[in-house]
């Protein structure tokens, strides 16, 4: 309560005042001021609250659903006028389904009210909105009424549906990634993973929830794994090769790539990992083949320095060793999933090994000692029916390079001024 200029209490008086449009406004004003207003009665306060509510409000008769009163917000939102609604039932206007009406009445019969009932309301234009309805059974005079308040949550439901759809899309993308997907926190605990993680490693989702990422590292590499992960958290990203111990005890090698994200309010590392186990095995096999080929070349150099009598015996032995010890690995490699570059190397290895002890190549080398090793290889491929483009692909050089070598070969074979076909000529040499 305020005070007058003389410091006396400022009492509220019942008054009436005129608003901007000349209407009388009821209320209260300080004593001594002009245009005081009259306090509202309880009934007038109810009516003001009823019409000023930001939610739709309707008053029904419980026995037949007749609508006795509605507020302005309901009329504005539904498209109906008060005259079109009052006196009619919810069934007449098809405001909501009969099932909803029966469910609400059952709650009222049991508890005298219902709360937070999600209802699809039909508007005058036939469109639907989703609302949360709450109602109370009240007695006014000698009659009972049901007062229902409906809060429109259509916008919220649309947002929820959009979020749900986005969640499903993200989940589908994650689960269709070709390798592993994971999110771990700073304590190395799994926060999220894709279906491939459980399928490839053999661990169940329950297993991963209880495990740390360190549990999947080989015991002798856990210290280095800790350092790698901590370094990734420090610099914001991490990449490199690493091994995972699967549930069956087997080891798989992966190429990891990860970076820092904020996930559920926590600083986490999100990453992917591609299984490169087969690729690593192929590389190791190729390395062994290279070593075997080097051994074969060493043996060949030794063979050349021996007498002619020993030469035949050593050639046969070397050929047997190559056939028994080297060629099976080549056949095995050819059936593996190799990239294009590795397949070319295998092709070259196979071609070279097949030509090492070829009688044709030995005779030709004896006859034309000026031939380079690559020229000898090209001659052998020409003899096998390979065209220039195929030879270039096998030897991983350009077509022009092969063409130059062919001209040099023709020159060394004294075929440049003749019309002899190079392939026919080399095939004729015995």
C-alpha cells in the first residue's frame, strides 16, 4: 500500500473510471486520485481468467457431452464461433474420437478428473492438432459440469518427430559405415558404437557398456594405447594403426581416425576404424616373396659362375625350389583381395620367375649378349603374345617406353631394315 504526499496510508476505494473508448472499467485506484475503479467480483475474475487464458477451455455436461461454454482462445484456434459450438456436443462437431471421450469419462468417474491426456482435436477446416487435455468435474449450483483445458502441443510434437527422424537417420548412417564407429569419453569408456563393432569384435552391447577401450588392446600394448588416446584428447585428433583383441581371442589390425567432439555434455573422442588385417597379411606375404626372389637371384648368380656340368643340375634344382617354395605363395596371393598396385607386382613377380630359367631366354641371351634385363623381359612377353599396351601395364611403364624398347630390340636383332614381324621372329628362335 502506497502513501500520500502527507505520508498517510493510501487506501483503495471502490470506483469506476472510463477507458479510452468510453467504457467503464472496474478496479481499484489510490484514494485522492481521479477516476477510481470498482474491484472485480469473484464471478467477474473467473470470466476474465476464462477468456484471457492462453489455452482452449470448454465446459461440458458429463451426461451427454453438451458444450455449455467456451473461451475466446478456443474459438480463435478451432475456427468455430461461440454460436456454432455452444449447445452442441463434441460428437456433433467431431472434435475428438469417441474412444477419447470414453477414456476421459472413465477417469472422471474414478478420480473426478483426468490429467495430461494426449488428444487429436479436429478443427473446423478438418485439420488436426495435438493437445494435452486436463479436466475436472465441478458442481455449479445443483448441476455437475466438466471443465476441460486443452494445451496445443502440435509444434512440440512436430519438433519431437523431426528429432526422432534425425536420430533414426543418424543411427542408420552410423550402422551402415563400412568399419567400426565409436565414441569414448576421457576415461576410455564407450558411449556409443555401431552394429559393426559388436559384429566384428564379437562383444555384445552389454559387454561394451561395462568395458573400457583399453580392455580391447593387446596386454603388451596397453601403455602405448593410453598414450595415443591421451595425445588425441590433447591435440584434438588422432590417427594410426592399432590392434584389437576380439572376444574369441583373435587379433585384428585396424586403421583408426578420430577427433574430439562434445557428446551429451562431455568431452569425447569420436572415431572410425577400418579393418586392414588382410592387407597387412598381404604386405607381409609380399615381403616374404621379395626375400624369396632375392634368394633366387643370389642362387642364380652363383649358378652362372659354376661349370656347365653343374649348371644343368643347379638349374633343375633351382627351378624345383621356385616351383615348390615360391610359386605356391604367388598362387595364394593371387586369390587374396589385393589392391591394383599389389596385383601388378604379383604379375611382375610371376612373369620374372617364369622367365628366370626359360631355355628360350637362355639361348637368346647367349646369342645376343647386349640385351638388357628389361629388354629380355619384353621379348619374353612378346613371345607370349602380349601387345604393347599389356606389356606397359604389366611392367608399370608407359606405352611410349615399351615402343622405344621394341625399336632397340629390333635394332639388336638386325630387324630394322627388314619386314620381319618381331613376334614371329622371337617365337622362331629355338
